[in-house]
């Protein structure tokens, strides 16, 4: 490893502990520190990597950073960068899951978090509003979002998500792709090695099917089923961490009852106060799930590790596989045009999660006021999410 690559890793470490605010804030920091200050890649290359991460399922900030590392030092540097980026926040969330199970029965602990949970719902509401404002610009996208909302509210089944994502992408691609763009697609795919593509798709499908092949009575069945759950969601999540919440909530809280509404919101709120990738929230989910199933501290650590690896593996495989021939793929109109439908469906998922998260509030008017306050602060002020979470914790300690 040469001097430039070592300096790059040092910059990655600094970035990992200062990257607050989610993908939108992350890209601004990458532009300033990795492009303008260090010149690791050009601004055009950064914007293309960011665009690619939006087209692909998986953690967009992670994929962008790993893509930069690949351009700087190849596969080895990309993998080292991935672990530097993901491990600190994932470790903190794992320790939070262990601590939560140790102190959850104590009344004071619950009292401290009573303001944080509606704040977390307000953050989800703001993310839903932001996505809707950005992506629902046509009648087709609006109808797809409404359809996804209605379908997921009725079905509330984890397997509805892949079907709706696929349907949304097919509809928008079919309606928005022009005939001359189809011709370009044929020419481009004639240059792609079919064996390489088949091998790549086979890896994804093999892991996605693992959970279905494991007997549930096996002593190792829950960790392996968890891996399948997170891996499958990692394949489906377009748009980064904001879309992670509705998928995880519907599957783990509403459908499978692995954890409670209160546990889910507490973990999500904590993650929002940390730097690093939003997908590290899954470390908390995996840890709490194993704790609720009697796994003990060792089981919780295993659950956290399984969750983090599972949710990130598809996105990591995709970005490392596609970056080398992205210059061709980015010209394929059907790939680009399918994204609008996928994002519209994601808005519907987020709206579903918001409705399900609000439902436990019942007639608690204070919770609705706190939720609305968090939304308004994010919408009309420059106060960042971590500060709002800290305010919520402070209110819980004071009152």
C-alpha cells in the first residue's frame, strides 16, 4: 500500500467520525474533502458514482465511498474502506442493543426515551415529505406511490415489497423509454460478458434463497433466517437509509414481531444522532431480535454482525461489480427510467411506515405535538437531526 493510499485511509477514518446528516450531507463532505481538497477523483466522477448509488439498491453513501476507494486503490483498498466506514457505528449500535435489553425494564430508562420516540417519527415524516417532493412530479409516479401505500397497508407482508418494487420499475421504464433508446440498449448489452452477468446474478439469488432452505427447528436457524431477511432487504432498498425504515418496520415489527414499536423507534433515534451510515441501524435490530429470542449477549453480538453483513453485502457486491463498466451502463435508458417508478414506490413504503408508526400514539396529544415539532424544525430551520435527538434526551432527563 503506497503513501497516497495510506493518506486516503486516514481521511476515511476522519470522515467516518464526522459524517452526520445522511446521504445528502455526506456527498457535500465528499466533494469538499475528497475532490476539492485531496483530488482523489474528479467532481464529475463523484457525481457519477453518486448517481450510480442511487440507481443501485443498497446503502448509497457506503457505495459512493467504496467506489471512490476502488478508483484510488482497487479492490483491496475498497474492502478496507468499507470496514473502516461501517464498523464504528455498527459497534455502537450493537452495544446500544445490549444496553437496551439490560435496562429496558427500568422505569427511568423508559421515561428518558419518551420524547425521543415521537421525535424519531417526526424524522420519518420529514424524510417522507422530502422524498415525495423530490420524486412525485408526474401523475404516473403519484399513482404508483398511492398504489404502493394502499397495497402495503392491506397486505403488511414482507414479500409484497419485492413485487411492488419490480412492478414500479417495469411500469416507469415501459412508459418513459423511447424506441430509439431501446436500440442503444441492445448495442450496449452486446458488449457485456453474459457469463459474468450470470455468475453475478447467481451469487445474489443464492444468498437471497438461503433462509428458505434452512429448517426452522435447527439451532442455527434464527441467525441464518436473519441473514436472509437482511440480505433480501439489502437487494430491495433503493434510495438509501430513508427507505430502510419502512421495510424494516413492516417486516420486523408488524409482520414477525421480532421487536416492539418502542424498541424500533429508540434504536432509530439513536442511529440518527451518530455519524456514519444509516444502515448501521440494522446492527441494533439484529441485536435486539436475538436478545428478545433469548440469545444473551453472545447471541446479540451474532445478531448484530449477521444484520450488518446481510444488509450491506448486496450493495457492496453491486458497486464493486458495476463500477468497472459503469460508463456503458449509465447510457442504458431503461435502467435510468426504471428508477423514477422505484422511487415512487419507495415513497409509498415510507408513507405506510409513517402511518404504522403513528398508530401506537393513540390519543396521546403530546406525542403528536413532539412529532410535529421535530418535522417543523427539520423543514424550516437549519437545526440538524443529531441536535434534535439530543434535545429529546435532555427533555426526558429534565421532566
